[in-house]
C-alpha cells in the first residue's frame, strides 16, 4: 500500500536536484566544466573556488539551499581518503564511451561551502586535496560526488568511485533535506522489470538531515528509475524521478 494512500492531493512535479540546474547555467570559463560566476564571486572567500592544474575547479563558494530534497552524492560505497593523503582518484563506475560526464562534488553538510566541478575522462582524474579540502578540514565523510550525462533527452546519473574502491561496494545514493520533511518514500524500477511497491524511506526529517539508499548491483550495467515522493509540512506533496546507471 502506498505510503500516502490514494487520496493524497495530486503530486506536483518539482525539480529536486538543483545541482543539475547549476551545471546547465554555466558561464564560459576554463576549464569548460568550471562555473564562471562562481569563479568571479568566490575570490574574496577563504580557500576560494579556483581553476586547478588538474583541469578542474574546486574551493569555497556560497550556496543557495532551496530544493525540497537535494541529491548530494551518488557513489560506489563511501568516499575514502586519509587525513593527510595528497590526492584522491575520481572515476565513473560505469564506462561512458560517447561523452565526458559532468561531475560535481559538495560538502554534504547543511552549511557546506565546498564545490568541485570537472568533466570526468574515462581514465578518471586525480583530485588534489591540498588547495582546499585539507585546509577546510573536510573529512571523507563530509564529501559527496554526483556525475551525470545526457541520454535520450534526459539526465542519467552515474556512480562515482571516490578514492580507494572496495570489491563489496554498492551504489550509494545520498539526499539532503534543506527544509523539514514529514515523510519521504521511494519506488524502485529496475530496467526490464516491473516497478516495485512504494517503500517508506524516512519520516520527520529536520532541516539539513540526510537520507541514504543502497541500490542493488546487477550482473551487468543497467538503468534504474527511482520515483521519490515527499510530504512536507501542511500536507504539501511533491515528487520527482531520478534515472541512474548501476554497475
């Protein structure tokens, strides 16, 4: 039985993944994945967002947390790096041959001000931890990474391997609630199979709370749809669908 029953007011479709909107509103910058507006506005901040020698940008930015539920990480297992480790490897867990996926990194915490932008080559890239991540005292558990590409006119998310991989790692989805949420539920649709029943995910989330979901691995890479429904204060209902690749 669906979490919210059949008499809920109609679901109003909203965009719950504001990271994508940021990427689509880029201003010309070098490298091309970097956000020109962020480059200009962050220069007076401590450890500012800046172009790095590795062909990417990272550093401190000012965020506008406004979505009802925000995707802040989609990785294979947790992010892993040691406190004094100089760099960390980032790579897509699912090879993409025809395009370079966009990848964004953030501080998953509510007041996080870290941002990373790059295009992810097939061989991956080495993220230097010394200009911003270590000086900002960011730990592995603070960071989230989201990669995506466009496929058939829509956005498809790819799991990122961030740091040392473990053979037992499974795709891990992390979302944050910038606003209070009464209840959240999801419905999982595996490629080529009927959608599963709606599952309760979380309830009584305070502002800034994070919720996680481990996705199943298949015998070969495939696409998964996740239908998310959110009940906010005052009975306000919203929902969206995420398309993800799983290895």
